[in-house]
C-alpha cells in the first residue's frame, strides 16, 4: 500500500473504501506492490492471487458505485495460513506431500466469512509443516523472517501470518493455534493474535494437526481489527463437530466499556519463572496499567504441558501415519521425526493424559470463579535466531524449538480464549503478554486489550524490513 495505507489498520481502510476516499483496486494494487517489493526478504507468502484479488477489488468498487455496502471489511486486503482451503488451490499445510492433493472446491468457512464482509484475499502464507513447530523454518518453502530483525524467526507455526501483518503487507491474516501457533508468532512479530475458545470458530476447510486442540483465529495490528474479524467468523457450524451452538457474541461494540469491575490477576508460580527478565517486565507493565495486583497459581501447569505434548503428538502422528508409511522421505525431517516419536507413544499414556486434562480443566475453572482475567508471558524470550538450536533460560541450557511454547501449551490444553498483546520496545525486539479468560469470555479480553492500546502500553507499528 502507499505509505499511509500500509500503516492503516483494516477498519480504517474499509472506512476509506466505503467513503470512496480510495478505491479497493488502488488499495489492492498497492498491497500487491508491497508484497512484490518486500516479501523476498520475509518469505511470508507461498502463493499470491493477483488476478483474483484485482477482480474482487473491482467488484467491491462496482458495488459501492451502485450504492451498495460490500461489508465491514470492504476492500481490506487479507491473507491466510496455507492450511486454510482456498478455492482453486491445493491446501498445502506447509508440506510437499499435499501439493498433489486435489484443489479445494471452496474456501474454508472462515475465509468465506471474511470475503463475504468485503475483504480481499491476496494469498496464502508460510508455516511449519503440518503446523508442527514454533519457528516456521520450513525445509520445503524456506524460513519466514521476522520483520523486526531478518536474522530471527517469525515464530510458528503461523509465522507467515504474523510476519505479513507486522511488515504491513496486509493488515489482517488468519492462522491456527494448537499449542501456541498464533500467540508465539504474534509475540515475536509484535502484533495482536487471538486464540478464541475451543470450538468458538469453525475449522471447516482447515487442515488440522490435533483435532482436540486446534483453534483458528486472526492476527492484526489493532484490537478493533481483531474484534471485527472475530465477530464476522462466529456462528455455529454443523460441518465442524466442535463448533458449538453457543450464540455469537459481538465484541467490537464492547471495546469502549473499559475494565471497571473486572478482576484481573497475574499468573504466579510456573508462569513467573523460567523466562528472560524482559518477558516478566512486560507482564508487570501490563498489570500496572490494568491495576492488577492479585496473583494466582495455576496448579500442575508443568504436567499440563507434558500431557499436551503426549496428546498432540499422538493425534498428529495418527493422522499422518499412512503418509509416514508410504512416503516418509517427503516430510520435513524434523516434522517426520516428531511424528514417528508420537506414533510410538503407548495408548495408556494418551488415555492418562486425557484423564489429567479433565481434572486440570476443573481446577482452572475454579480459578475463574475468583478472577475474570489472568496475565502471563506469551513466550519465555524474544525471537531467537533462525537456525538457533539451543538457548539458556534462567541458567538452564535447553533446545529452542520445543521450549518456545513454555507458557502457551498449558493453556491451550483446555481451550481457553487468549489474546497475545504486543509490547513494542524501541530499538529492541518485541515481546508479548497473554490475556486469558474463562471459555466464551473473549469480550472481556478485548476490552482489557483496548484499554491497554488506548494507554499506549501495547502497540503494533509496522516494521518495514531493511
């Protein structure tokens, strides 16, 4: 986009398009030009849909010229992680194997919802193969680079989704989150990333990793954009058996309600150790802005993380077992080895992990009888270097890849709604803070995030890669 539109959020662009201050085609052409100019450095896109996007933009402009209202996101460019079905494309899910799948006959339900609201799909985005990773270092499509420092990872598995928003290529993207795959890249790239309640948004038309964990959600540079996208994608869907019948909850109109009466606490114990000082400083900064002084301990979080590993590895390896038997050489080696390890997990371990999951859910539900929101770090550190294998946290040397989800996995385990908010630090890498609520309380999270944004505590400025 031209500089001013590259900096604009989605709803600002839509207002300008609907008022005919700028045409949808102009915005789309400018966004495509930014992708052409910048994405060779980032490697966030795997497919750019130039002709389709321009045709959709022209249709938006014609509708407006004829007195119509194309929708809340009229003319807004967006892109999606390449595990979402896009009509006419094979759904890659970051893999080589899926290139040979038949092309999708229709868009995933979430993609279709945004397009019905006037958003213009520009393409698909890079990810860890089959969503199994936290770094988006993909052996088939290359690593996605962090716009704040091209030497560093964008996070994963939705790394392309986060990097494209952070660099201003598009103001809105979709990703998926199993154990932290929205929140980790949102934190590393310095933007907002929402993992809604499990089952809140339809996953129909999404290539899943671990069905009992998988969520979809939006990335954006403003709380308003996150709320708008979330509102548009809500609704029961019989084609996704976990997408519940709970009525939609409009969050965008609630953002100005503030936090009066909300009980906000800081996660102690497990979530207050094992990370770099800057991530705890970020939590303290958010807590002060929200007048949060109470502390709560989430019991057995370490065990919850271990159980999450057992369940996701088991479900993922079971899904991919036929491919592991017939074409193991076509997997990313790191992904293949993790799936093979998962295939050897005893059934008794999986069953015990699920039993523990039910107990843990009940324990955390009790905490939300006393508080409305909980604050915790998103990641234990800022973005590591691409290719970095080890890091030292709290004096302990550990592997990078499995430990970037230190604070996200115990919360994914029970499907809570969580927003990672960006703490922008001039001349330093951004970090993120998780705002966590009880199931179906996304509006409370977004109200708190809107206050933080209004106070300037959280910010997601465009970072144009050098």
